[in-house]
DNA sequence: AAAGGAGTCAACCGCCGTGGT
DNA sequence: CACCACGGCGGTTGACTCCTT
């Protein structure tokens, strides 16, 4: 049996708020507060709106000191830092950004930052010799797409997997850096089965069923790692590419990630260790390409979660 | 100029945690 | 302890705008 709806869906208005509705809601709350009951509020002021809708409208738009648009580089830093550390905990992230709402931050991440961090990929069709052969172009694009999707989803899913496995937060555990984790699994265990390649933390609590098949939750993640680690795939160096790209982006080298940086083994060491060590242990903010300064947010979060 | 695609963002949906009874 | 109502949250949707062809 499902939960009773919070309001009569048939009688409430949906969709964009009119200026009149905004004015009513704003005037009432500024004078009386919410009264501790959002559900009852619309009835009090004669709005044909769901209480939740009123709450959302107030928190995301009408509330004083709300900032819209034009996120600053510092705000980008905070969002990226926290997203990598804690994932899509938008309310926590937004709480670190005065004037920003969780909805705003979420939208900003999904539409801009994620693409900048995960979505921007070198386009082989541009760097390779131009070909007039349509089949070749399609083939190239296909490979590019699969690599692109793989990199992004693998990165996010590695993070998600770790969180769900209850592993230590990467922020304070460099050895748990998902990229390092993937790299280690790949580079130290070439030729082994994936389960053998998994780190102890995962192996001791494997997301696999009795048949040795990974749970649906982690299939994508492990697909990604399989593909990275497959000797025949030739794409395992894309972990390096992701790191190089992250560094390129985060160190302000936008558009300057070179051809060479994508397939050089040195990148593994440079990208993994420097990036994460800087991020986790030294001056986290400096690793994002902006002036180094203490990162009270990380500290606050560590305190908050007692890690 | 028009059509289609891509990007953006406000708003909705439904689940979950919590506090009150 | 169980139940209920509510607030909070993250994921998703859809309308709108802008861009490209």
C-alpha cells in the first residue's frame, strides 16, 4: 500500500508560478513564516498549490539572498571537490555555497561541470588524419563514443561503488582513490580474472552473486574496468587519459591536453599520485588550479562524518 | 526562414528519515 | 513499538530557449 499523497493532485495547480502566486507566498512567509507546516500553508493564503511546491518555490527562488547563475571558479572548486568526495549530496554541497540551492547546484553540475570534467574527451576524429571515407568516420565515432561513455560512467560508478561498499571516503584515503584503484587493479593484475584483480576491500565483500556474476548495481562499473583491463581492448590507457584530462582541466590547462599525454605511462604516476596527493593531503584547493588555501570544507565534512 | 537538435533550468515525483502521538 | 504526517532530498521531466543545419 502506497503512501497517501500530500495533497489532492486533482485540485492543485502545477507548472510555472505566476508573479501573483509568488507575491502571495513571499508576502505571507516574510510576515508570518511558514508556520512549521508547508502542507497547510497554501490553504491559508488561498493558493491552489501543493505544500511541497510552495516550499520548493520559496527555498529555490523566493527566499532572500538567493543567487542565480554565474557560478564563480571558487564555487566550481567546492562543487567539484565535494562531488568527488561525497557524490551527489546536493544539499550538503549547496550548504557550502551561500545563496545557492541544491537544485541550482545539481542543475549546474549536470549541465555544465559534469561535462567539463567527464564529458570533454579528445576527439580522435579530429586528431587523426582526416579521412573522406564515411565508413571510417563512422567507425571512429563509434569507438570514440564507447570510450567516452565508458570513461564517464566508469569514473562515476567507481565512486558510487565505493560509497555503497562503505569504503573510506577517498578524500582522506588516497589509496582509495577510484582512479588509483582502477589503475592498480588493471596494471598489477593484467591477465588475471577481474575478481582476482579486485582490491581486498571489494573482494572481501564482493558485489557478485553465487555464480560469480557481478550484481546489476556494479555491472557497468566492472564492465568498464574489464574493458580497461582487457589486453585486447587497447583502451586501458584511457584511465590515464581521464586523469590527464582531469589534470588538464583542473590545473587550468584547458584545451592543452596533448596527444602525448594520453598514452604515456608516466602519466599514471604523475596523474594518480600528484593529483590525488595534492588533493587529499596537501592543499586540496591548489590542485584545482586556483590559489592554494586551507580547505575548511573538507575538514568540516570530515568532522561531520566523523572520519 | 524553418526545422530539428541540444542545452538549460524550474518544477514535479516519489522515497526516506524523523519526530510526534 | 507502531503508525502517521511532514519535511527533505535526489532523480527525472518537460517547457522553453538557443544553436546549427
